[in-house]
C-alpha cells in the first residue's frame, strides 16, 4: 500500500496527503467534501463532518450504519451541506442504473439486484457478515425479513463473469432503492456465494481476504409497464468492484464540489432530486462499461 501511495504522489495530476482523523477535522476550514471509504460504521464520522459544514459521500453498505446515516438528514440540512449515502457499487451504481432503466418505462414496480465479488478486505468482511444475518426486502407494501443465505437464484452477469448462484443477504440495497423510487412494489437484493461461504458465514473468516478484490459484477433487473404491456429490462457491469465504487464515489464528490449536486440533507443515488443521468454518464466515461439486455 505504501508503494502504491508513493506512486500516486509522484503523479503529475494528483495531490495526496495523509493525516489522522483529528488533523483532518482541525483542517476542516479548507475542506468542502469528504469521501468515507473506510469500514463501517460511518455515521459518527459523518456527524462530525456535517457539523463542521463539510459535505459527505459515504460508501457504507451496512444496514444499521446506513439507517443511522439517513437519520442525519436534519443535521445536514441545518448546516447547509449534502450527505450522499451508499455511493459505491451496490449500493450506489445500482441506484444510478435503476433511474437510467426506469426512464425507459411508463411505470416501474419491481427491481431485483445481484452482486458478485468484493472490493477489498473490508468489503469481503462485510460480505461474509451479510450471509449470516437477516435479509430485508420490500414486498407488496411491506418490509419482509428472510434468513441470509437462503433463496438461491441463478443470476447471469455480464461477460466475462457469467452465471453464479446468488442468495439473500443482509445488504441495504432494498432500503436505498425503495427510497430512490417510492413507487416500487417489490425490491430484492442478493449476493453470489459458494457453498463454503454459506456454511462458514457464522464463523470467523477462515482465511484473510485479498488485499484487492478481483473482477466482479453487478446486475439489476427492472420490471414495469411500457406501452400498456408488461416489460423487463436487465442491465449490469463487469469490472473490479473497487473500481466501480471508486469511480461512483469520486464522481459524486466532484459533482457536489462543483455545485452540480446542490441538494441539502441526506440523499441516495437514484433519487429524482439528483442529476442521475449526468452522474451515470461521467461514471461510464470514467471507464465503467454498461451492458444492457432488453427482453419481455
């Protein structure tokens, strides 16, 4: 990691500095936006930054942490700053793709998300925990809970990923996607897992996660009505999960800094109040390739 940081520092276009959390807060007068890309929880860190009138982009994918972050809406409003919750791959890119696909429908009522792969050690640990908890989903105007690791479904991801068995997991995507599109009647989220992943989910990780996550995939299926008929559209990406998360977070932070995202309070990607089309275009220009399948 030190070698990579030194490489970034030598880049002609980058200006990188390291600092402790207390040093960061003491320099708050010189900051406008902070991206929280560390392990959860983020809520307490975000509260301190918002109170210092600094906008925050959080990559947290922990349900309890996300709920607490959303609860900081009034704090962000009172300080005139922006808090974007779940600006990673899933959640994050999933919200942008939801809004992109929804624009081609007359109305939507279902969205189903699946994620394959992890972005790094903290992400891998969260994936491990997510398979041992309780999944949440929105079903016909009510929140439902099911055991994580159940509900096997074969999901096809864009090439070269291919098909993987995916299972319910304790992830915040249903919560955030429902917030982005309140008209939805059904929302589910799954993650890929092996038999070993499921059987060992309630135990400590048997081996240390890789320092970097490998190639992963995100798949989102949107259902609704178009021209009076039932219609389904599937889209996704096949990239390194960390790359997708980094591009989404950086794009969102840059848009806040430039004033193109000018809403105050706590928000999630995909909400109608955000410039989602512009954000998605910049994410794709940042090297993330979109795959789309249209069926019936």
